[in-house]
C-alpha cells in the first residue's frame, strides 16, 4: 500500500486484505510518510520523506526489470 490508508478509508474492502493475511499468509507492506491504521497492521512499514515517491517507484521498477520479475508477454 502506497499513498493511501485503506483500513480507514475502505474498511469493507480492507477486510479482504486482512483475510488474505490470515488465511493465505499474504504480506502487507506499507510505504507512506505517515504511520496510519493500515501501517499499524502491516508486516512491514517503510516511512519515506514526502516527495520521494517517484524515486522509490523508479527503484521498484528497476529491480523488477533487472530480476525479470514481470510477465514478459503482458509487458
């Protein structure tokens, strides 16, 4: 989750995230400058400075391309 707080803003939909954590061992990662309700239940909370989100996403995309962590036919 990045740039949002679904636990607070979309509680009905967020229950599916919590169900996936419990039943399927899904990991919830929150990247946000603010510690919020979603971050409180996350497996990993990564705070970042405001305005650095595009640099962070660039690193994520670069990592996915380098490690071939994408569906090549789709891209």
